[in-house]
């Protein structure tokens, strides 16, 4: 173990990106452990991968099918699907590479705002393992880590080359891409602007920077948004689809936030560190990161109609940086040189040990995500006809087609907004030969449930899932 610790310690102290790149290669390897056993990670992954497959066939979002968010992730998936097909596991490998690669700009950012050689590497693993422990993110195709990748790149441009106008233009382009993944990227972007206004002097510096950044953003957003608004239902799907969603109460929001604190204590400690940095006269770069951490969390929890526990991942890069810098300062003062080997060990355990353990536990305990879907796939894979499921990943794994209605990739948003009702689901069931339903899915749709019970045979059921096959097709 000593030679390994010594090698990692030398990587800490080097100022190149070679050390963190080697670390990220190791993290990449452990992120792929049991990757193919995560069949149904969540609803979102299948939604955007299936949307990308539809785009690769020539269909358009907001015209031919619904998408509740901007189109960039689906178009990126479409490019991959056109070249390599829509199979989930290869796409997950590419996605992991992108998400982990985005931590190199995070590393460069922390090296710029602090003299520490430990805090930058610690920031990486606090962020990567936090995504897993909080929301199983980072190794399956989700919106939030991809949005973070572009935001991290833009913030790094701001601080690594603060006086360069080409880097300012690149910052704007990265931020535009983040907005095209998820509109909520407006929050960290706006907070960074406010930080510059508060601490950047003279005012002409930040004004010119953001003018150039705006031009860079416009190059990306201009043609893309023109195309989006040319689609007949873009505004309804992306904007009104969010506005019309039912809200949740303050107690539930605080409960979810408390779950984050319990699942991953660096979240609470990182927010406390961010508050401490704002109260002290530290480097303006550190204070800006603290604003991003604390401000993003407060806005996410209190300013929108909904807040679920996985939303915190959108603030996690800045929480991780605040935590890592504060921990390094405290431990260096308390332990001196003895802190370095402890930090090296912590990085290895957090960066490699935690993902390995998480994947093993997920494999053994994930009844909803692993065990049930593993039993379902053989029942639906060798059949023909359309399939209905609110989880499009079942169609991707089985090679089947979802029933071709407008809400084929996302019936949840339409359901909770009241855009579809009982008769709509009965029509879908009438055109499908296989139904994969989660427990209680048809409770609010008695006509559709009666049709399923009358015209389908139940081929499988557990406490999470049921599979219905049209009668006579066994």
C-alpha cells in the first residue's frame, strides 16, 4: 500500500492534469462495475435515450413526441444512436466518460482559487461519489450531471483565464449548452454573475466579460432556440409542463433535504463551509464558489414548485469544492504533514472504494431497479407488437417499440398535468400487445384498468411491477 500512497501523493503535488486523469481512469473503471445489471435506473434515462433513438429515425421532439426539457441531451444521444445504435450499456460508457471528464475543469478551477494540492483532487471524488450515493447518478444517462458538466466548464473558464475574451466567449457557449440540457442552469449562471458584480473591480472588467460571454451564448442559443420555437409544442412541453406541475409542501422539501444530509454528510458540511467562507474575507474565487453552493441549494429547495432529494446533485459540484477546501484547511492546521497520507487514503477510499461498494449493494438490494426487471425482460423480449410502459427502458432492453402516441417517451408529465386521462390510456392499451406497469399505475384510470384485466393476461407480478400480455398471445 505504501508505494501506491506515495505515487498518489506525488500526483497530488504535481501541477499537471496527469495525476487527476489517472485517478479518473480508475474511477471510470469502478463506475462500470455491475453497470449492465442496472436495468431500470429510473424513468428519465429511458425517456431521453428512447427520444434520441426517435430523433435518429427522423422524428422531432415537441412535434412528434413530448419532451419536458430542452433537446440537447436527446440530440447527443441521437448522434450516438445513429453511429452505434441505442443500446444502453455502450451509451452509459460514453456518458460516464463525459461526466468524469467534466471534473478535470473542476480540478483546474480549484487549483486556481486555492494553493492546496489536496483540495482539488478531494473535490473530484467528493463530487463523483456523491452523485452515486445521493441519486445513482454519474453512471446512467441523466440530465443533471450533463448539465453540471457544461456549468463546470463555464465556471472554470471564468476563473482559470479571467482576462481572456476567447475564454469568456467559451464560457458563454458552455453556459448555453447547460441551458439546452436543463433550464435550471440559469440558477448557477445568475449566481456567478451576481458574484462578479459584488467582488469584481473595476466594473468594466466584469461587464466586458459578460458581454463577450453573452455573444458566445447567443451563437449557440440563437439558431437552437429558433428551431425549438418552430416546433408546435415546445413552449407547452418545456415551460408550461413545469409550471403546471403540482407543488409540494415545505415539510416535504425539508424532509428530502434532510435525507441528503443523512445519505451524504459532506452535503451538510459543505453548505456550512460555504456559509463560513461568505462570512470571512477569503479569496473572491472561493466566495464565488460558496455563493454557487449555498445559493443554488436555497433556490432549489425554496424557490420552485417541487424539490426532490436528487435535485441537490445540481448544486453538488460547488458543495463538494466548499467541503474539500474547508476540510483541507482544518486538517492541515490540525495535523500538518500527517494530513497528506490521510488525505491520500481518503481519496482512494472515497473515489474507488465507495463506488465499488455502492454497485455491489445496488446489485443485491435493488428489487425495483434490478431484480424485478431482470425477471420481466425474458417475458417481453421475444414477443411482437407495441409495448406500453411509463419506463421506456423496457422497450430499449427488449428491442420492442413503444406504442406510438405523442406521450410515448414521457407519459408522467402529461399524467400529472392532466393532459391525458382514462380514455387516453385505454386507447393506448387497445393498441398495445404488452403492458409493463408499476404498482398502482392504473389506480386513477378505472377504464384502462378494466380493459387490461379484460383483454390481457397477467404474466408476472411482484410488489413493484406487473406484466400483462394480450390474451391468446402466450
